[in-house]
């Protein structure tokens, strides 16, 4: 379940996250991690009980996006099965896990919104005013270039809403180009 659960060499995450259950850990355990390769959130829940099913409710915090969790399960039959995705409602999903089973829930990383820089007229104070449009909660780096080949980071912004007003220094000495890029 931790390596190649889907036959495509997909793995459990490599950056540990906090996961807790209210149940007795001798009966039910939970583990969570972020997978650096694609940004997916992985949660493993193990029902150790020999004959009792366990109903679990997973609440996801501080992870944007995802409408559904992929659901993989290894039961006492020793076969990994892909079950139907579980929809998230208010960052929560519930499932009943069979006895002696390991369940893996995978929440894919959200696809970031491509940033757009909307320019305003050149300011009287020799500044470049623009709006950065993107996805709330997402970080974007603003870079500048004088030749469109070599880019220099100017600032990184995490959007509180879907737009942010930026005022950047402009120079009359040479052309200056600006761009915005999504940053993980």
C-alpha cells in the first residue's frame, strides 16, 4: 500500500503530516503525508480489529482544493482494490472500513490557476501598477527581465483573494518586463 498501490509506482507521501483518531490506536491507526512529487495528500487508515468494521470520518485541514478522495483498500483477501472516489463535503469524508484492512485515501493537489498580470497606466511616481489575478491561497512569484531571456525574482505573493494590487518600481533607463508564475 505504501509503494505501487495502483500498479503505476505511486507511493505514500514522503513528508509526514499530523493525523489523529479518537479511536483506540490498538484498533484503528491513521497516518498522513504529503507527496512531494505531485503535491497529493495521502492518508492511510488501518483497521486492526479482527472482526469489527470501523467507520471513520476524515477531516482535511490546511489543504486547498480536492473535491474527492481516491480510495484504495487492502483487505484480508490480500488484494488491493480501487474503490469509488469519496466526495468531500466541507473538507470531510466518511467511510466504513472492513476488519483487518488498510485503506489509502489520496487527495490530488489542486491545479493552480494560471496567474495574469493586468497592467494599469504608468504611474506618475515612475511606478508600474498592476493587478495579479490568480487563485486565493496560492503563492505566485513576480519576476522582471530587461531582455526576456534572464529573469530575476522581485517578490512572492500569496493571494488572500483572487486579485492583488501591486506597485513595482519602473525605470526609464531600460525596458523592464514583468511576469507572474505559480510557485509550490
